C-alpha cells in the first residue's frame, strides 16, 4: 500500500510539474512607441547668404550634433527639401524634442532656426538609405 501511495503521489507531482511547465507565459504588454516629432531647420537670422552652407558659423558643430544623434540611434529619419532640413525623432513630449534640437550650437547661435512639430505617420513605408 505504501508503494502504491508513493507512486500515486510521485505521478501527481510529475503531472502537475509538466502542466505548469508547459503553461504559456503571458507576455507583458509592449510599451507604446514614443510619439514622433519633426524638426524643420531653416536658415536663421545669423545665416550669411554670401557663404555656402559648409562655411556658415558653427556648421561643423551642427554636423557633429546631428552625427551624435545618428550614432545614438535618436534620429528616425532625416531629409532635405528645397532649403529646409527635416529631422524626425521620438520623444516623450514636444518639450523633450525641442531640447534635442536646441542643443545644436548652430541653432543657439542663430545660424539655423528650428521649429518642432508633432509628426504623425499616415502611410507607413520605408525610407531607404541614400546611395553612396
């Protein structure tokens, strides 16, 4: 009788362990992605129209700032159209996004002026890497 009880108890423990081990874990819900913000770069009040872009005051620092953001994976996309630069970043708020762009020395100095706007994707797709 003791052997039968021990076998029954062992079987119950084994089946319970198997049942719980195979129960699917409920994944934690994914956090919603941070909202996107677009920064529109235009020439600022200190822009010198007699000089090309790469000779403007603090242009190298501007490029270094954008390179740092790219290296950190902060920039979702960037483009230029006409005489406007467009940089899109995720941020918790418009104020946070604004701080990212106001940290650009060329913006602080007035070489560029930047405006920040909520960026809402209507048609998703892919923006590829430009050819080298």
